[in-house]
C-alpha cells in the first residue's frame, strides 16, 4: 500500500521503518531534515510538506507531539487535507485529548475522509520491534480495514470504541504510567539510601507484588535494565515533557468528567517540577532525579 507518513521522531521513525520492512511504499514528511533524510535512506520518498506526503496515497499516518501539531499538519495551507483524495483514511497515532480527536474527525469527514485515533503504547522499544499496542477509536468497518496496516507496527490492535475512545484508553494508561514510574523511582531511591544493592532490590520487586512495567522493563535506576533509558543517560525514550502533556490531558479530561485523580495531580506536579528544572527533554524515568541528586544529567 502507498502510505503518507508524517512525524518521524522517537516513535514515528521506527514505526515508518516497520511499514517499509513490510513492503509498503512511504511518502514521508517531518520538519526535521535529518529525520527525513534517515528515512529516505531506508527507501521512503522524502516530501516537502504534509500536503505532498498525503497526495496520491491510500492511507495517511501521523505521529506528532500534541494536538496543536496535528491540527496544523491537517489544516495548514500545505496540510494533509489540502492534498488527500476523498475516501482516504487518516490514522493519528499521536497522544492527544479525545475532544480534539473528535473535532479532527469532523473536519476530515467534511472533506470526505475518515479520521481514526490510534495512539500507541510500548515505548520506543516496542516501536522498533513492531510490538506496539494500538488503541483504536473507529467504527468496526473502518477498524477492520486499517487493522492489517497497524499490524505491521504493532502486536495488539484493539478497538476501544468510536472516535476518541482510543485516546481515552491512552490517557488513562499514561496517567497510571506516570504514577507507577514515580512510585518505582521513590522505592528504588529509598532502598539505595538504606543501603540495599539496587539490583537485589529490583530483583525482589520484580518477583513480588510491586512489580510493574516501570520496574521490570523500564526501571529508572541506572544499571538495572540494560535497554532502559536510565542505562544510557536518560536519552531517547519518552520525553518527560510528553509525560507532563499526557498528565495534563488526563487532568483536563478528569475535570470535564468531574472525576478526581488525586495521585495523577501529584504526579503532574512532580513532572512539572522536573520540567521547570530544565530536564523536560530527558526520558520521563529521570523523575528519579527528584529523589537522588545528580542521578540525571542536567
Ligand atoms: P518526538 O518529539 O520524538 O517526535 C515528534 C516528531 O514530530 C519530531 O520529529 C518533530 O520534528 C515532528 N513534528 C513536529 N511538528 C511537526 C509538523 N508540524 N510537521 C511535521 N513534523 C512535525 O515525539 P515521539 O516520542 O515520537 O512521540 C510522538 C507522539 O507519540 C506523542 O504524542 C507522544 O506522547 C506519543 N508517544 C510517545 C511514546 C514514547 O515512548 N516516545 C510512547 C507512546 C506514545
């Protein structure tokens, strides 16, 4: 299939490479020339705008930081909606608020296009391995149509409901992730301060009731998980500012639903403090620097 792919960051680049590896033809765009060049070297056609990337394709995928970026990529003069043919579906895998996804679906519908929210979980490792979980907001017919394409980038492709419900699932998951990462950072730091070997403590947690993804796959303490950002100076991975954005999305959604999120609000403030100290570009597991001075690079 010929696919337009826009947004080649930490997640988008490996996802696009998996589409290429599955034999799809890609027309790609990113504001970052180096990212675009890298993907072109893997066989994609580099385009000069979202409009060009969306012209003469059978599907468009976007993987952008936040709703404002999705809006501009869709609606700018050189945007996707200016180039896309009627009937072609747009799949947005960015994490954005459910209400914006519903607005974008209406904008696309007015041009004869379907817009599907399909945010992902699994991190950059899952993106590279093609094992992401896709949380899809779409009607059943549309879901069945795009499922094989998403299968080139992910392992669990789940329909969560109609438009916006993929984003609801995603922000609830990331609300929990923000909290569990903070909890693991707190427990590992306390253990280290009390003198236990960090590897021994992690081993106990990971075979005990405290075990979670933040402890066994992405432990924030350096040297516990070789493939985790903590073992490479908190680079790559999932930026703390993106986690802060997601906790903000959860807080706003909770406000509209009149639903309390006590721990989420506290986690949001902790990531806010991290961002304010200039560490928002580091992986979110560097939240451990709030507990261990000098743990993360400044
Ligand atoms: P990133 O910041 O690494 O990449 C975003 C890319 O979008 C960059 O290459 C940037 O140049 C590009 N971009 C920004 N504005 C653009 C525009 N107007 N036109 C074209 N390109 C533009 O972000 P990421 O880590 O790849 O995350 C992307 C999305 O996926 C976010 O919504 C994030 O919350 C979500 N997410 C990230 C992870 C993770 O582990 N990194 C996991 C799950 C979900």
